[in-house]
C-alpha cells in the first residue's frame, strides 16, 4: 500500500508546556458528517479540551468544532462530548497508569490520516512551576546561542 497522507488540523501546544509527555496513542473519533466537513476546512480547537475514561470508554470534552456553514439543521453542538475509538488493551493500559499518582490523558493534535480523522492523545505527567521555568530558561539559552551563531556566520 502507498503512504497515507497526514494533514494536521489542530495542535495543542499548551500540552507540551504543562505536561511531560510519556506515551502517545492514535485514536479514531466518532463524528457527524457536518463535523467532518467543518474539520476539512480546518475549523477545530483543542485549547481547553481534556480526556476522561468512563466505564471503559474514552471521551474528549471541550474540543470545539465550529458548525459547518451549509449544514443548517444537521449541525451538532460545537462543544459536545465525543467518543474516542481505542483498543481495549490501550484503554486498560491508560487506566493502570492513571491509577498511579500524577498521570493524566491529554489530547495533542487532530489530523486527517488518509480520509479518516484521528486524534493523537498522550499519557502525561503534570509539570510543576519550577519545571516550566527550567524549560523556558533552556529555550532562551538555545535561542541566544542560535542568534550568536547566526551573527558570526554572516
């Protein structure tokens, strides 16, 4: 088979700032037809979204998919709860990790893989304030050295 194209729809940059990413999973998502059309136009936001596991099923809350302009009565609520499609063993593995202290599941990005909409989710540990400060400091140092290197080579 040929390579399937991956087209990014939405990215959750804040997740990388607030969490240490441990494991990532690719999940399908159950959507209505007008939601898929809206996603094709790139109208999606993961900013305030989060994931919960309830009764052995995974749901994403707060993922905003704008209503499709031409969808009229078929449009769904933009912030409705959507079910994520994962294998049972993946859900069990996540439940085991969440039971240990400090782990949570966060959405990282939404993308098209071929014609299917996928959500990349991650098992993550929360960062403390000093960890965030360390990351900012490292990034500033890296930018400084790149800037100096660029000036020397010109």
